[in-house]
């Protein structure tokens, strides 16, 4: 027997069809879209209210979208770096700089030179600015014409219409509702973030037998070439003249102090990274890592001296052997794990610990070389 024909949404058995259900997802999407339109949480139109930020960290991939909003608000101190300082909280900054009223950490994953035309001009426009901390992550050595994920987001937001091609999702709409109701752009599930997403589940390197064995092999293998000269020169770091010098000049004209900070790096990196291949550290040249870091420091000092801003400092946090010489503080060969380490770094920046200049860079290099060699000897003897 054939099935009874369906007519008008009711079949012969009395069952009703619900063709309208097909349109529910579209309806929800339309509602979400207009919520985002009304609230404009990412400050795309630049004429709406500036919502507050939550006290906790935002998701690693959500934070770049909020940078326009962050730089549209007044701040007296701005910290911009990469993942090596992403866990430094505003509270840590205020504890290190007691007079600071409204600091903001704009750091994000893997900053690259081609991001900076979208970021540095926005920092220059921040009202009430008194100090900027720029972290000299090794990713800024990149010579390729490419942006990071954050750079792509900011470029897209700046060059498309205000609705940003509908790239935002349900979480944007829900957080926007929260912003409309409370004035703070937030989601309940975001408040549980104690560390950046990329650090979740991280454990001290010293708990990994495989990593420790790899490090011992690297130390033994590169004992004779760890301090060899590299081919890196200042002319191979386009970020300095294209982006950094103009930014320092503008900040000097506005009497804003700038700290150029080299982050803490575990001393094992100079041995381990020599034979680590791209894309792990594809912004650096093959070969010796120690000399490339020293050349980078010398070139940054030269850029600072070119501008001649008396209030600008170059600070090398890797001089602190109690941090860089302790593998137990790191969960990989770049990132410290403990909040106390980040708190220590913030204090070191505030105090100007390990400030380097053209007058003492040779002494700094010799001292750092000695610390790295002593660490390696102790590590091999364990």
C-alpha cells in the first residue's frame, strides 16, 4: 500500500509537518547579527559606547578583536608583546608600577612586523599615555611579508565594512548582550580562564624525561659552536627602521617613555634551537641562536640611540639567571609557567633591572655568555 499523500502539511494519519523549523537557525543568526550591530562590541563604527573589559583573560583568539576597543579607551601604560608576556595581568603591572592608574596588556600570540602598521598607530592615539612597554620577541625578526592571526584580524576589521563580513559568532552575540546589560563585554565561561589558552595543561619541562634528554644531547652537541657568529645584521631586521624608529620618534615628541624589553629565555634555548628546524622558529636564520639574540639587542639599542629619547630604556630580562637558568619555571623553551615569574618580570621592568646600552652591551654579552656556559656545565653534571 502506498503512503498517503501529504497535503497542506497534514498527512492522512493526522501528523503535522513543521517546515518552519528549517528557518529557525536563520532566525537565530539574524537576531544574533542585529544584537552585534546594536552593541558594536569591537568598536568597529567608532561612535558607540566603549564597554569595560572583564578582570580575567579573554580567549587567545578573541582578544585581537578587542584591540580596537582597548586602544579607544584612555590608558597611562600600554604593554605590547607576544606570548612571552601575555600572562602578565593588569594587577601585576599596577603592583610593579604603583602610580599606574589604567594599564592594559595588548600582547597576543606571535607578533610579526607586518602587524605593526595596524597596531602601533592605534597605540599612538591612546589618550593619557605616559609609558609604553614593547617586548622584543624573536618573532619580530621575521623578514617575510606576512601577518600573524591578530594582524589579519585587525587588517580585515580596518579595511572591510563595519559588520566585518559576518565573521562573528554566537559567543559575540551573547557577550554583547552581557555588555548591553552590565557594561562589561564578557561570557561566564570565559571567567574560568586562569592562564592563556595555549598554556592550558602545561607542566614544568623538568617533568619531561624526553625533553631533558633532548636538552642534554643538544648541550653536548653544541658545546663548541653555541657562541659562534651568525650572519644576522641590522639591515636584515626591517621592523626596526620601518616601524620601531617612527614609533619611538612619535612617542618622544609626545613625551611618552618607551621600554624596549627582551624577555626571559631559558639558557637551554641557545643549544636546543641551533638544530631545531622551521616552522618552529622560522623567523630566525639557521645556525647559532645566541649571537642572533645579541645582534638583535645591539640593533634595538642603535635604533633607540638614533631617536635619542632620554626616557627610553632597553632592558634584557634574560640577564636574570634565577629565571633564565631554571628549567623548572618553564613549560617549553620560551614560556614561563608560574605567575610569580611573570610578576618578577614586571617588577624587573619597572625597576629598570638589567638596562643595557651602547656603553655596556659588550659587558652584557660577556656576562650572559658566562651565565649560559655555567648553566650548561651544571646541567651536564646533573
